[in-house]
């Protein structure tokens, strides 16, 4: 699905981008401005161009929890075999992102990765499975621990998308 780039394999540009994304300004841009651009840019370029740079990104297609309306949300993900890990960090905001509630209400979703569209089922992880996926996601993007500190008492959810059969 995507190439997984460990922290040890990151180049200088990747490291600078990660540091910026962890800042308050970077977090704001990655949560509000960049997704609006990616929502249009990624489908037009088959995912080749995106605001997240070398970090794996997808477009999540889910129905709104309250409205039932279709939503398309660009998100960073971490591949794990056929599964995809999503971290509901919202850059460390005190509340969960809206897409998390949409997934809880409507766990059967589709994701767009490049030119592929895949049917997936979402489930929130707990316990040791959550911790293992949290560590793997941090190996790809090292800002999640910073976001957890910023989030305070809120435990950032880890969601696994599994292929629907």
C-alpha cells in the first residue's frame, strides 16, 4: 500500500517537516489548512502530491455520525500488513476529531490511497494491541507522543482499519 519509512531512515527534510508538524502552528496547519488542500490535490494527482510530504496519507470516505452525509477526510496513516493504523490526535487538541466519531457511528468505510479505493472496517484498539500500533505509528511519525502530552487527560484513540471481506 505504502512505503513505511522508519525514523532511522528519515532524511533532513523529513525531520524538519516532523518538527514543524509538532509545533502549535504546524499542528494548526495540518489539522485545518492542509486537509482542505489535500481533499482536492490528492484525487487530482492520484495521491502523488499531498501536503504531508513523505508520510503515508489517505482519504477516508465515511458518513457523518449525525448528518449521515458523506465525508472525505485526508489523514495520515501507518501501514501494518493489510491493515491501516489511524491516530485520532487532532495535533493534541483537548477533544477528539470529528472523523473519530464518524468512524464510531459508521465503521464500514472506504479509503482512497493513490488511485485505489479499498473497503475497510474500523475498530478502536485497546490494551497491548493499542500500545503496539501506537509504537509503530510513532516509528513513522514521531509527533504523536508530543500530541499526547498536549492533549492532557484525553487519551488519543488508535483506530485500526481492516479490509472488509
